[in-house]
C-alpha cells in the first residue's frame, strides 16, 4: 500500500484522497488551517467535473446545496436599475451545470473521506527530503514522517511548490487585477439575487443565495501597479477601501462591513504556468499546478478533474509514480490550456475599461431579450466556457 501525503484540504486535496483511497492507497491530508475553511465565493461545477462528482456519488447532495440564484441586476451610482439578466447566463451556466458555495463543496468532500483518510489540521510541511524509497517530511508541529509520494494541493501560493520547485514568482503570471470577497449583512434583503455596480476599471457586487441569511460582497478591480503583502490583511482592506472610495450605490455600506468580516479574502488574479507538474516523488494538482484564476470560472472544475486523473493514473501504473505523473500531464494539459485561456477574455466583460464600453454593455443587455433569436445569442455567450469544460474525455480507471 502506497502512502501519499497531500498538502491542502480544500477541493483538489480531498478529491484526490477520495480516489486514492478507492484504489487502495493510504492518503494523509495535512492542512495549515485549524479546521475546514468555510466561506468563499460561489463556484461552478460543469462539464467533465460533473462526471467526477457523479462517479463519487455526490451529485444529489451537491444539487441539494445549489445556490439557486435567479437574477442579476446592474445599477448606477444611485441604485437605479440599468439592466438585468438571468443568473445562469450571468454565470455562464447551462443544462446540468451546478453552482454551489465553495465552503459547502469542501465540507461534502471532507465528509466523503473522513472515515477513510487521515486528516491532520493546524500543521504544515517545513521540508521535503527525497530518498531512494520515499520522501522524508518534516512538519511545523508534528513529528517527521516518511511517505512514498507527496502531493501539493495547496493553492496558488503553494508551500509544496515552493519547497520542491522554487519561488512562486517563477511560475505565476499576474493578470493585472485584484479580487476581494467577504461576508456582509444582507441589508438589501436579497433573495437568490445579485446586484452589481461598475465603473471603469472596477466592479462591486453583492448577492445572497437560497440558504444564506447573510450576503457576500465581491470587489474586482484593475491593479494599476498595486503592491500589497499577502499577509498584511489590514493593508489589503485599506487598498480595497481606497480603490472604491466614492463609488456610490451601496458600496460604502459594503466597505464598512469589511472591517468585521470573519472571512475576508484578498488576492491578485494570477495563473500558474509550469513546464512540469512533478519532480521526483513530488507532484502538484489543482491551483498549485495550473491555477486558472477566478476569472476563468473553471478553477474548481480543474481541481476536481485534475485530482481524478492523477489518482487514476497512479492506479493504472500500479503506483509507478514516474509513469503515472507523465501520463497525468499528457492527459490533462490540453484541458488545462483550454480552461486557462478563458480568464483573460472573461475579464474584459467583468471589469470594463471605459464608460463608453459600460454604456454599450448595458444597452445590449437591455436589448437582448427583445431581439429575434435571443436564446441562440445567449448560447453563444456560454459556448466557449462549455467547449473548454468538456474538452477532456474521462477514462474509467
């Protein structure tokens, strides 16, 4: 039985642990946070990723936790409604696609693996030393252990990637925007509705889902040379407040709630690009290897599919990690490339550069429902997303 240490208990880590356990491996998941991370944003599961959760038997439970969003409204600085659109179209969803809160999906994945997988919370890897037969791993708190393989499923700022491959700056590409997300009181009494306000170079929105008493706020903006320390939370909050000062509508109230938010998140929109996702007995999966950024709308799906393929190739190779890692990359790289390519084109519609572009987009949104063949036009909006989401045929390992 091969022992596998997985760093990260978000989406890719527990999914990989599930499939490794199914195939007879002995996975251990280590997570820096003291408990499962809640909060987060709405995420989509579509295309090949839907097949993964179906094969895990999780689809009915995921469907039951759907956000059930209905509509998105766009308003001006005074709250006057400029345009509206169906929430599924706004999120690029069609057919069987599911939107769920990231924290809910993480909890379901943990529940599906808690009885078969060893979890270690409130600890982190400090060093990796490869030997002929395994990897000697030291931890911040726990005793050193030896594992046959180590997997980094620890996100954009992967600790495993830094230890095994080198500094983050060698592998990340900044898309020139920052994003902040956090919980706020639902003072607008939104019900499965989101409302947004845009200005050149910046967008702010808030929404409430079907089962959420509170709301979420999201701020997305062009970085314009912004440099922040990712560990300086107060500095990050100050940067958001300064960027959105004077934006009108409900933005001041949302910014006021930011100070007490229990789940404040802030980061650059960046992608990870690596020539190889493995080195010796260490391999990366999900955002750690091929982050597509939230702008792609496909980060969660990449994590689910990537974890499924990596586990399957390890099983198919009978644990021969060199053969499995090579097959994993051959199988997944075209899928990764197709989904990463979505980010920059999506950003053009998410953060508009000029007032003229904004006025044109609002005009087209108001006009769309009244145009002949409007349903076909809507399908073309989502076509690129779904082409990328289905650009891999999953094997049955």
